[in-house]
C-alpha cells in the first residue's frame, strides 16, 4: 500500500480495516475461537453488521441467512437490531408476499 491513510478514500480505509480484521479473525479461528465468539471482536473493531457477516462468510461455509441470524442474534448487536426493527418490518410489508424465500429460521452453525 502506498500513500498514507489520510490520502485514502473512506471506502479504501474501510476495505483496509475489513482486511485487517479478517486476518485477525482468521488467526483467532485457527486457535479454535468459534464464529459466535468472534462477533464481539468484529464489533469492537468498528465493523457494521453487514461487514461482520462478510468476515464470517470468508471464514465459513455457512449461508448468508445463517450468518445474518448469528450476527443479529448476538447480544452485542441487540440495541442496533431493536432500533432498526421498525424499518425492517416496514420494508418487509412493502415487499409484498414472499415467494421462494430461503428459510430464515435460526440454525446451529458448524464452525
């Protein structure tokens, strides 16, 4: 990487952060840390829910639905999930009847 962080765009900085946290999460997983136990690490590094799901996707073969439930079901994200629930409900109501949606029931994820 050339140049200093001040000349990088905000998106480049976020990408760098995601890659740095991914490397740290890979090391932690190699030491036997579960995906569930990695979530606070991702949160503490300032990753969003979506970014946390992306990191966990890089580390596992779990589906996006499974990872979404794992991350949003973690107590560390409870305030964010609760505060965005009305918006989520509104978006669901606007999307109309669901056709071939993937089952969104929480599942145990092998790590």
